[in-house]
C-alpha cells in the first residue's frame, strides 16, 4: 500500500512551519527515526526556502508538496510554477577552501544531495518539480496496516 498526501500553500515564509510539519508527518508515517526525520526536514527546508525566495520575483505564487510513503522509502515532491530553475545544474560548492575564500551560496543544494538518497529535477507543464527521496534503513521495508500505520518487515 502506498500512502500519499498533497498540500498547496502560498509561497510565503510565514507558511514554512506548517509546510515542514506536513513533511515531518510524512517522515514519521514512513517510520523513520528522529535523526532521519530531522535530516528530511532540513533538506526540504532548504528546497522550500529557495522556492519562497526566488520562484516568484515581484509577485505571489503557490507551491505544492506531495509525499508518497512507499515500501522502499519516502518520496517528496516540491512543485512551483515560478521561474524555471534546476538546482541540480549548479556546480558543487567549494567545501575545501577556507571559509573566508569561498563563494556565497550553494550549500543548501549540497546539503539536500548529501542528506537525501536521491534528488531529481524536471520542468514539466511550466512547473518546476523537485523530487527528494529518502530510502528506508538498509534491509528494512515498510508495509502499511489497514489503519495506515507502518508495519516493519525485513
């Protein structure tokens, strides 16, 4: 059984706590431990803040969050109709040089890639679709009971 939730928000910073709570709910429904829930939340916060700050310059817009609780892990999509932007097209940030010599920016996307197992981008029907996937711990699969709660296997 796959569980799915879909939410639409005004792309405003004031809505960020509720957006993150929804993502946390999906992570908890997946059965992730507290550390993994926090990792997923942090990666999504980076993505959401980018959309809020840059997708709709000078105008209001919405963003959509969809998550799927799947047997192999949690898939989260963050979708907006703003300016086309592929965050994965950016070069990896310099993490070796002294901090005072590094350029500004790029660490949020780097963090997303490090924390999540997969990060994908596509532009489809005038929408940016960022997909973040976090797999279950090694050898663990979740199936969902009739009440929707995860049931551990493996």
